[in-house]
C-alpha cells in the first residue's frame, strides 16, 4: 500500500473541498484517516485551520475508503470479532452435537429432584436446609408416593417462606447478619432437557438456582426415598431376597422323586 501524503491546509480549505480534490466520497473520513496516523499533538477537529499539515490517503487508499476495492489490511475489527463469535458458536454447537451423539451428559447417574428435596444456600450464615415444594404441576410422581412430584425449572417455592435459609452473610448489619429474604432468578440453571414436564426442564442433583442478592442455591438431598416397591417384590425370588437380607429364611429344598407316568413296550421276547 502506498504511503499517505502530507497536505498543507490553505486558508479556504475544508474537508469537503480537499475530499473533492482527491476523489474521496466521505469528507469526514479525512479526519479519521489523519487522526489514526498522526501523533497526539497533531490531531485535528471538525474544522480545519490554515497552515496545518493534513495526512491524506493515496489514490489506492482513496479507492479502499470509497469501498471500490477490498482493504488490503484485512477485514475491519468489528468484522473480525463477528466472525470469531460465529466460529465460537459453531464450535459450541459441534461439541453439543458430539456430546449428544455419544450420549454423554453431566446429568448421567444423577437423581431427579422431587417434592420435599432439601436445598442450601452458599451465602447462609449456617447451612440451614429449606424444603423445596413442587407447584409447577401435579402429573409425574416418583417412588409410588402421591406427593413425590418431579421438580422442574419453574419450582422456586421453599419452606419456610420466612428466613428461608437462615441469615444472609451478604446482608450484614450492626446487630449481625439480617434474615434471608431470597430474590430468585426466573428459572433454575443446569437443568435436564432430556425429561420435560409441560415443556419445562426437570431438576437433578446438580441443578442450581441463583439468588439475585448473590447466593447460589444447590441441592443437598434429592428427596427420593429408598423404598421397595410392589413391582420390585413381585420380580424378586426368595434366594435374591435372602442374599440382601440374611434374616429372611432361605427357602427349603423340596425332595423330588422320579415319577413314572407311562410305560411303552417296544419288544416282547419268548
């Protein structure tokens, strides 16, 4: 690229008149061009003064500034940033697709969270647990218990309602930390998209809820119970039950003898 030229401004010169002389469409690009290349003490404003030296673009640079040929210096910074952003988005989508194909998820081997789960806040003065109540639906239950509704990203009701997580360390006062009065984000994060209830993602042990005051709510106990269900017992043999609980008597072996049901005569000898 050709080097810029120095032009001594005359008494009646303006950006418009100089731009017209060199064929530049946008006169204000003269100011931008000069200030990008001149030192601090030589910067120019919106009005030109006579006898100052103005750096003006070469004929090739004029064509570039007019958009007649591509910039040899490469794409503008804004375009670079936009392309980089698009590339990062593509990489994220590719990684997500690969993870989906491999069947891997951060929620693998994690329990679903249900009504009655215990939650804690990392900014509580003491680790006081609050009970999560599922209010977003009355459809899907776990553990064959009528109140074990699976929690969704919209469930943010806790018991107790007052001083939910005790005292908040982010609200100090002269008399100590003030009681917790949470202001929750609209939805839980790190939710599971693989199972939805009424279009809402479900919660697992790793789900988090942000308090706008600054605390982070996490799951301390998922709320499911380790109960033996009816279908479990129906599909379990006595030997399997005894292996789990030796106190249960082993089934006694029954003695069995051969039983002749019929006889077929194939040959009679004299």
